[in-house]
C-alpha cells in the first residue's frame, strides 16, 4: 500500500515498491552512545543513571537508584539528604573509593567505572581532594600541619622547595599558618579541619569533596570552616562538593541538591542581587528535579497534604503540567477545576 511503514512509494508508474532499509543494531548503538556522550559534555562531574547495589547478609540494598547529577566547573554545591538516602555512597564513588554497579560517572574526563588500580590511585592523588568528618581520617597525628600538607606532594614527587612553598601558601590562605609546627592534638577542631582542607588541596585537585566537614563542630566553628571552603572555591577556582545535614551549611552554597531514595529529588538555586537602593539581597528558588527518565519526586509534605498516593492524574496546560490526586472510582471530570491544587512540572 502506498505510504505503508517500511516502504518507499514508487517514483513512477509500474515500478514495484522497494523496502526501506531498517536501522541496524550498530546504528542504534551508535545513536545511544552519542546521546550519552552528549549528556553533560561540558560538566566537570557527570553522573548518568548511577546505580549502586550492596549485598548485606543476603539482603540487597539499593543505595543509588538511577541518580543523575551534573556539576559545572567552579561550582560550590551542597548535597543534602536523610540518613540512608545515598549521599555518602555518591561521595565515595566520586572519590574513587567505591565503584558503581551500573550507570556512568565521569569526573574531569575520567570514567570512574573503567579505571585500572593504577589509574584509580593517580585519580585520587591528583584529580580529587577529600575531607572527612573525623580529623583522625584527614591528618596523621604525629606530623605537624606543614608536614601533613607536604606529604601528598611528596608522594606526587614534587620537589622539596615546591612542597615547602605551597604548604606555606595553603596554610596562610586557610588562616592556619600559626599551626604550621603544631601536631593535630595541639589544634582546635576548626584548625584541624582547615588544615585538612589545605592537605586535600596540596596536589592542586580539580575537585574538592567534603563529607560532613562540619559535623563535629559547633555552629560558629562550622561557619568558619564553610567560609574557608567558599574562599577555596572563589579564590582558587576549585570546584567544591559538600555533603552536609546542616541546613545552615547548605544554605551557604550557591546550589543545594537534595537526594531521596537514591535519586536527586530537588535543587535549590541561590543568587545575590542588588536593589535600586544598592542593597544586596539574596534569593533562593527550589525546583523539583526532572531526571533523564522523565521522573519527578514530588515533595512528601505536598503529597501528604493533598492525599496523593499510588497514582496521580496529569493534564498538560499551555505553560505547565497539572498534577491532581487520584479520586474515588467513578466518572472523572473531563478537565480539572480552575482553582484546583496543582504542582508545576
């Protein structure tokens, strides 16, 4: 039949239709590979449908369930989420300490799922710096602050003069130069964490990862440490990704990503503006995340308030998508009431 799928209509009378070639498996694979390659091509950190599954005592635990995340060069981003949401698993994968079960993760051009042991060691030494919550994991207790900062450079085979110069510059930039000859036991909690940040920056990493860096600190000291991370981000141009449960810490980041049930659920973007009188104002807008599979996690408080569960009804509007809770069985209205509750998608 003319116009049937898979045929090309004859150009002239009497000629039989010829079958159009179907796309081969190779072409389809190339198309899929191209789509993946184009995702986040300019981002420094790319997580594409990231999955991490653990086996614990015969029970399968899905820590990450198809997580998508892009971080651009020079960003200061905070990651928040409840205990067990997957944020620490994400940080361990980005640090090269763990590997994904499925999906793709790329940092500064390194495909972390395909690194050899030697490449992974070089990645952890040169590409990322890591700051743990506990100072005992960041600093060797028998070395001074200067010696702790110089150690990664020594492992990276930097010269003696270069090590000494950079260690002094980093300690000074992080306002702990007075601790240069002190061991961690003779420092305050805030001094230890700022020295840990200096140590993590010793080999000039592209990315600084900080997992609950203020968790053991009081409010004032935590603010100082976060100010140090902000200074590193703005002054040295290092991309910083911080995991924190502290809303005050997360609020100091220009972007906050919330993780729920192993997926990114929402993002809060912050920016400063100046009004007509020259006064600086700060604005924050929260967005739901639409991942590559088209999934959106609605905030739990909204679902609870509107009685949403199991299924919802969607309706496309000219400039948004309306979301309504499922009602009792029976005829449904052809269109939602004008004043009905809705959630922009």
